[in-house]
C-alpha cells in the first residue's frame, strides 16, 4: 500500500517538473536585444526613442511657458509650479525645471543606440541584395551621427542649467563606479562641440519629405554656434566675453550666413507667419514637428474664449516696453513719439505679432483686456498683466469643437543665427568688422529689415558697448518666448536687474466714451539671488554621488 | 493581559465600555456559581469543524492560528459587500473602510499589519478552495470565514501565503428535511461626516488677507464682501455648498433572498437566490428622459451547491454560482465630481442661476451638479460565473481512510462597459452694456456611445490523496495536493501573459490521546513571475499543540474547563512583490515606447526603448513566522486567549533608485533586499452568562502590533535621525514645527536658523533646526507622529437577550495612527475649498492662539510641507452595528406553520468617537462613507 502512495507522489512531482513548460508564454511585445539591433526598422525606432527625449517646450512647466519664470511674462495661475521661480521658492529639493534625471536618461538612450549598432552588419542582405545592404549601411552611418548630435544637444540642456556636469559617453552598467565627479564647464563645452564636429562630417544638409525633422548638418553647426556663444559669455569668463570662443561661434554661424549653407536657408519673409501653421519654412534649422494638437491654445487663448482657461501666459509690461517704436527709437527716447495714452500705436510690428494687446483682433473679435471686459481682470484665470500671448497660437482653432492644428517648435532657426553672429562678432571684433563677409551691424539689420524695422543708426553702433545694448534688445524681441531669455540674462550676468526686477503689467480701464486709460502697475515682486545663475544639482543625486559638488549658494 | 488592561483603561473613551464588560461579569458571576447552565456547554467543546487550508480540522486539533466567524454572526449585518461585516470581528484582521459609493464600497484588509513596504499587503482570498473574490457574495450564502495567520496554516499556500489568507466557505446541504428560508431587508443610508468648508464671505475675506500677506493688493472690495455677507445678489455673489447641491440627505438600500436546503442519503443541496439594490446619494438624477445618472448598484446572486453520493465509494459535487452586477454611474467619473467639489471655491458661481442654467466660467466648466446630471451615464454590467466539479473516491479497499479526489474549477468574468456621455454648457453672469449678460461656455452635445468589453477567466485543477484514520489513541491524517491555477485577463490580447501557479502541497497531522497534536506542512509552488530556474519555492512549517486540561492533574481544577497551548513556526512567501511591472523584473527586453514626429506630414514614428535593468535572480518575499498561543475557558463562562506572533519578512524587493545615481540613465532595477520585523499580540476575551431569562454575552478582541523596518536601500542621509530603518513601515517623516514667526525681527535675528524653502514672513511656520547647522532644510526631517496604519486595533461585541428579544452591538476601534490634514488647508491660490478649521490661522492679532500658519495664495514650500503642524491623531472608536431583534416564540410559530421568524431593526456605522471630528477618520475624500438604518425579517419554513 505504502509504495502506491509514493508512486503517486513521485508521479505528481515528475508532472510538476515536466510542466515547467506550463509557464512558457511569450509576451509578444518584448523584443530581444539581438533582434532589435539586427533589424533596420527596429534600429530606426531605437534612435527615434532618443528623439522623444528632446524637450517639449510648449507649456514646459506645469502648463506654463519657461518665460513665465523670466521677466518676459507672468503665469495667470498662482498655483502653477512655475511660480516657484518667481517667489524664490526653489532649491535642490524642489526645482520645477529640474532636468538632471531626464537628460541623463536621454543621453543613455542615445548611447544605447550607438552601443547596440556598433556591431550591426545587416549581413543577411550581403550578396543577396547589395543595393539594400549599401543603403542600410549608409543610413546607419547617418543615424549614428544623429545620435551623436543628440548627445551634444542633451548635454547643452544640462550645461545651460547646471554648468559643468559629469560627462558620460558610454552605456553605464550598474556595477561600474558611478560616483563620477563633475567635469568643468570648458570640458563640457569641448565635449559638445566635439559631438557636433563628428556629426558635421556625416549628417546630410537636408532630408526628403519623410525625414524632415531629423538632425541635419545645419543643426550641428547651430548647436556648435550657440554652445560656443554661451561659453564665451560673461557668466563663464569672469564678467568678460572670451574673444576666442566668440570667434569660433561666429565662424560656425558664418557657415549659414556666408558659407557652405548659405543657399540652404532663408529668413521667412514675414515674421508673423513663422509661428503658426508653418512647417515648411526655409528658416527652420532644427525643429520638433508636433502632430496636430491644441493644448497650447487651451492654455493660452484669452479667457473669454470657450475652451481656454488652464492658466494663460501673461506677457509683461517689461517686455512690451522693450519693443521700439516703428521709427527705431526706444520708447524712453523723448523723440520716439511714444504716447503713453495710446501705447500700442506705431510700434515695432513684432509687438503685435508676438503679444495680444488690448483691443487687438484675435480670432474673430477684439480682445477685451480692460477690467470687466470679456478677457480682462475680474475673470478667473484672466491675464494678470493686461496682455496675452499670440506667438505660436492658432487663433482659427475652435476649441469647443476640439479642433487641432500642427505646431512646430524651433530648437534652432536662422533668425537666431544672425543674432548669435552679431553678438559674437561685435564682442570679438567690434561692430563693423566683416572678416567673415558680414559685419555685426549688418547681421542685425537683416533681422530688422525682415521685421519691417529701420536699420540701426550710427549712434547705435558708435561702440561695441552701444551695439551690445542694441543686439541684446533685438535678441529679446526677435526670440521672445522661444526659450532664450532665461538663459541669455544669466549668461550676460544681468539676471539681478532683469529676473529680479519688479514684474509689471498694464491696468486697462474702459472710459465711458469708449477710449481707454492705461496705467502700468507692479504685478509681482520677483526674487532673484546670485546663486540662481546656476540651477542646484538635485540633492538626492549628491547623496548618491558624493563626488558631485553643489553649485555655490545652494544647500 | 495586564498590558491590555492598562492600555484600555487609560484610554478614556474605551474605559466606559470596558466597565460595562466588567459590570456584566460581576452581575452574572453568582448565577454561574449557583450552577445555572451557560450558553455553551463544555460538553463537545472543540469538536466544531474549522476550515483550514485544503482541509477541515476539529477545533481542538487545530495547531495553527485560525480565527473564524460563522454564518449566525455574519447575517446580523446590513452590508452590500461582505468585508463591511468584518469590522472588529476577528483578531488580527484589520478592515479599513473606503468609499461608500454603491458597488465600489469594498474595504481594505490587512492581517497582522504591514509587513512589507514594497509588495502587496493584502491577504490571499480563497472561496471554496480557489482564489476568488468574496466581495460580492451575499452574507446568506456564506457558511464561515476563516482567517489563517501563522506559518503552519499559510505555508501550504507557499509563495502566496505570507500576507495571511481569508478562507471563505459557502453553505452546503446537510441531511435533513427540506428547509425554505426567506430574508428581507430595507434600509436608508446617509453620509457619516462631510467636511465643513468655509462660506463665501469668509472665503473672500481670507483671500484678501492672504493676498495682503503675500504683499499683493486685495481682490475683493468691501462692497463685494458685504454682498457675500448679506447674500443679496446670489447671481454675482454666490455662496455655494456643493455637497447640499449634489447629495440627497439619504438613499435607500434593500435586499431580498430565498434559499432552499436539505438532503437525504444520496443528494444534498443548498440553493439560493438573492437580489440587492443600493442607490446612490446623487440628486436630480432623473432629469433625463429614459435614464438615471445616479450611482446605483443592482446585484443578483445565485448559487447551487449539490453533493451526490453516486455509490458507496464515489461522491460527486457540483457547485455553480453566478452574479449579475449592474452598476450605473454618472457620465463623469465619481472621483472627478468629488474632486471638483473640493476644488471649486464657494464664491465662484452659483450652482444654477435663477433661469435654471448652470454656473461656470471658462476656467471652471465642471459644475458638479452639471457633471452629476448632464454628462450622461456609464453602465457597467458584470456577468460572473463560477463553477467547480469535484469527484472523491474512497480507496478503503487499499487501506482504510484513504481517499483520492480531483476538482476542476472554472470561473468566468465578463464586464461590458457602456458609456453614453454628453457635454453641457455653463454660463458666466457678466454686466454688459445692456445689463446682465450670460456668457456661454461649452454646449449641449448629443449622447455619444462608447463601449468596451473585458473577458477574464480562471481555471483550476486540483488532485489530492487524503488519508485519515484513528487507531486506539492515535489519530493520523495526511494529504497531498497537486494544484494548478491559470488566470487570464483580457483574453483576446496576445501581450497579456496568463497568471500561472503550479504547486504540490502536503500536510501530516498526528494526534495522540486527544491531548497532543503535531503537524507538518509543506508548500512547494511557483508562478510565472520568476525566472525559470528560480521559479519554485519550498515552504515548510511545523506546529504542535497540547490540551493541558485533558491531563489528569488539571481535571480536579474545576475553574479551568479548557486549556490549550500551541506553537508553530515556518515559512511562507509573497509573490506579489510590488515594484510596478513585477511580473517581468527578471527579463531584459526592448519595447515600444512613445513616438516622435518626422516628415512633412508631422507623422509619428514609433519608438523602441530598452527595459529597466533586469534581475535574473529576482525572488519572492519570505516570511519566517513563529506563533505561541494559549487558549482557555475559565469558570465555564469566560473564554480567553493570548497569541504572541512574530514574523521576519525578508527579501522585500527594493528599487535601486535610491542608491544608483541618475547619471546611470536608467532605472537600476530591483533587488531582493529589504527586511521587516513584525511582532504582536492578539488577545480575546469573551464571556457568556445568564441571569434568569436574561442572557448576556460580551466579547473583546484586540491586536497589538510592533513593526520595525530592519533593512532597506536608503539614500545616504547625513543625519542618523533621517534613516527610515529602525522605524515602523509607513512612519511619517517631517519637520518639527515650533510655532510661528511673530515678526520680521525674529526672522532676521542672527540666532534664527535660515529657512531655506522660501523667503519667510511673519506668520510662517518656524521649525526646529535638528542638526544645528543654522539651516532649515530637508535634512531636519525626523520621524514625527505615527504611521497611517494603526499599531493597536480592537473590536467589542456585546449582546443581551431576554426570551425572544435581543440587543447586540459591535464596536471597533484603532489606536496609534496619524492623519495628515494638509490637503484642505490651502494655499488659497489653488482657489479650492478650505476647511473651516483653518479659521484658526495666524494673524498679527491672533498670533498667541493661532493653530495654523498665516494664509497665503502661493505654493508656500515652507508651510505646506509635512510637519508636526499638520498631524492629527487618526484614532477612533466606531459603533459599527447595533441590532434589536425579536424572534417569535414557538407557540406562535406553530400557529403560523413556520419553523422560525425573526424581525430586526439595525443601525450600521452609527457613531465615530475620535479627536479630529472634522472629517470621517477613514474616508476623507471622494464619495462619502455611509451609515445606515435598516429593518428586516428572516423566516424559515
């Protein structure tokens, strides 16, 4: 009897061990690494994954644009995390724009691609289909250059926030020594420019219709140009410009303006047409071609429009005042003809192409920014400054019907290159030196001419210092809301006077006769401490990686 | 026990109840001494069969820690989900109430505390031997619910047993005449306690105060404030209580059931059908033609458990049960509706204008009443079917007491989801040039249908060999079980691997002379969650018990009628190791993730990324458990038991995020690392007495827990007090508030630590600088308060009856838990509701008595962070049920030709005694928790 029991037990045990197959169900969505890096389409997808890590800059922080943390705007919702910057309420534990983890993740994604494709051979096509074989190899070379460029781009995102950061140029494993120290600013800058240089030799000048949006030769030059200009700036050079770096930056910019790429790019004739429903402009150098959407409009449409109300960007009086009169004079110039009672007439055309001022048309109606007006003070989530943002917004969208349209975010466009060039040339060689075929003044004038503004007057470029003021203001106007201001004022060492200045708005009252009374007022006292020139490295990272040193002033 | 007494007596609110218990003891002692019979006689004590894992044991032979509640007690509840009948009933089992929404009111269960910080903490739930949910069974069909707690009772479940097991057994027929039972219940229910929000006048005034404190101009003029105060212009200056606007005062719930049971030598049956309808509290849900938008739950349960003795050796059992569950809800998810109630300031806009349109504006279009009434409805229709077929054959021709058996079980779960949703417009009242104008936002859209379908099934197979025999003084029983379980979710999706379990389990039980018992149990099983070569785990446990009162030397001691000691030790596991995608932690792969737009059409190209770092040796949590217990009946009327338990839970899965720097660029995967030590004491005390025709009973059970995190991956904290290790799982960490800044001078004082979170102003919270570095930052965070789960919980069950009349009550309480109340306290810039308790905020005038910091509109990182300022005790004592019942006397029954008739009135969840008083201590947000009043009858032919 006993043996029979044991037989049953043994039989059951055998069944059990034989039944390990019982557990073998494959998840079809899980792909083996070996397969992924031997297959052309999967390889392309892995690279695409690195692209997905590029910043989504519309509504970057909690539905707010980055400029709401600068002197160009205020955000309508008090509780948005972007406000932490304005009240000085951010630190190494709580930083609404902390990208440390995200960027290193992005860098790894690109490195995984480079590492995985090191051994890709497409050998199954060899001798069988040499045409495909050769095409795949050529494309792989280009893909690898794209990944190299992206790594440079991701490091630039780190550099402009934190300064020097650890350089990781391989796929790290968990058992490696991960306690890496920070590299210096110049090492990081050299690393980024080296990435650009290696990509420049391979990347094509342009892509076919299916592949536009990929990194081009121009994108690599543009990244190199901007990186060098930043590195040349006073913040990193004891308050002075580094003329050598300026020269290198100008040279990179020169490729677009007078050099090899001159015929590939052109300024969009109409500044206003650049930002809405435009995905074909020849001004684009590197861009994110977003699929149809309306989330930016939902946040930024004036509050009286149905479907808006997430919390609008409210451009500041500080920015509005920076726009010149149409005659090219600053509004502070007594001869400018500025009329404080009629502040928006005869201004730089870019003012109304960028900002919705009171009674300006938007969609099918004028915007009522006066107190009690449809879009004005007294409404929940109405503008706090008396202005709404126009740039990038498609005012033809019916949000109630949830209509969407294409949006294009410019990481680099030709307009910036002109201004990079002007700044770099002016700082390296002065206003009128045209050793690379164009002077700083001439470069600025190209931008002004496109906007419909008169050329600079001789007193504007009497000295490099005088021109510096003009170039910086031109940059603020031309590139407003394109994620430059926050970094420009830092690298120029003028953040206390700008990011720390009172943020002003315009109080608008409608008189009984239908005219308006305009009174500027202080919307918010801003807090900026010197430590804020650099972002703090997240405290949690310093705890795990003790060799990281915190930026000065942060705890 | 002394500890129990001390603990209880110093807690004032429990004191009186304990007194009642003591008094009742005293009253009845003489009568017992006079030899009156007590409720339960010692005769046959311990012979009651108790369900344990894969078997049944007589109560006295049980060596493990098992607590059981029987049908008679369960049916004295009016609940719509079984779990809500278990508050305070079973030692070691903590039931925590959640939302009261019809059909979504399932509470959470925790057996002997939180023993893991990463994995699932909930117990394994088995209904009639297979893993199934018991939430939507009816009380009428349940015979017993056992809670298995220690090693010897859970090891047989192997890597699913460590969190304890709730074993539900349904009723079966017994050999008797055919009986017919009928139950009817009707009740009404209402919210227990809703938060009290401040009204518009206070809100506007406080908002101005907050703005002033932030250095900004006030928003509301005095004229406007006056209008909020006198409520003369509700169109422009409303004062809304959203709870009143959308919730009825009460809603009905009712249930009707019928069952048939009985059997003869060949066939035994239990057949029942039960219908329940639970209506939600929403108002105005009949505004739409043809459909309701209320949250409603209708459930039809049926069951047929049949046993057939095919011949002298073969028994066949067929169990079939099913449920139709129909849930109806507003077209907008109920949590969203309540979120909006919490998020909309009382002065935004009226609920409705005088013309009947909904209030709202561009930024706030989700008018809660509109969401309830005018966004259509969602219907969830569940059709669940469960079955099992068992064959059991005695092998007495081989040897006496040997049986072989097999069971197949198949459960099918189907849910269709049908939503008919639409939108509605809101209107903003503005003063236009020609008087009042209503600006419209949104529009009426036609109902749009969206449907979905879900099909899950579970199939089980089990085969076993059972041997049970007693020879002279020896009793031996042994069982070997092979079991496999396959659970498939979303059947038609290739990427969903089924959940698989396979195992071989066994138990040997030996008893000698009815006094000494020993047991050994082995669980050996594996699941698909682990890598091939490390898939199966071996879980052994042993136990012994000794019935001391059966020994000759105790026989003369009259006042001890029963005394048993037992001990067990062993291992069980937890395969629900947490960490998100915990079924795939051992695999390394690439997977589609996101897309990026390329090309002139801005078309998206699919992206593929690497998975997280795999761990090729990932394993289950291991629970090493040891129990010691003593159970006694004293003086023939007092039952006491004490059970000490301890568990060391190891291999808790930890993320490496806290140790690997972000420059790695990827989540560093997971490792089996953490350790939690848990120990505690369960005590029960119950008493039955009789004075003349009065019968008394009082029972108390209490569970004490002490739980320590012994090991986990932590960041390298600079100060020792920051480490989580050494504290209970779920310990709250935060800053120690030491009052408020009185003035700027105090802030600027050189001796004041620098508060780094934000530039502080007078009225902001001042914190203690724990490490003395002159800075207040996260490094000053230390353990504050207690944990969110209690360290002590108890139940009190009291009863008294006189002839047919009975009065019973069940009370349940928890101690040693902490609530965080930051949520409803601001900042006001959120424009959300503010609870009335913040009225006691800091102002220059009230700085001496203020309880909360100054109000602000900003996201003030200094004030609104976890600190002692926002902690409140989460302790409570709740009256979970009170029932007055009357059973008809026999003479009357004979006249009515009934064998039993009982009528009752009952209150559930009646009162909560707690110190916070402002919110329901268990359910702060979302659909409120409910109390109910019901009456009903049960009769039997």
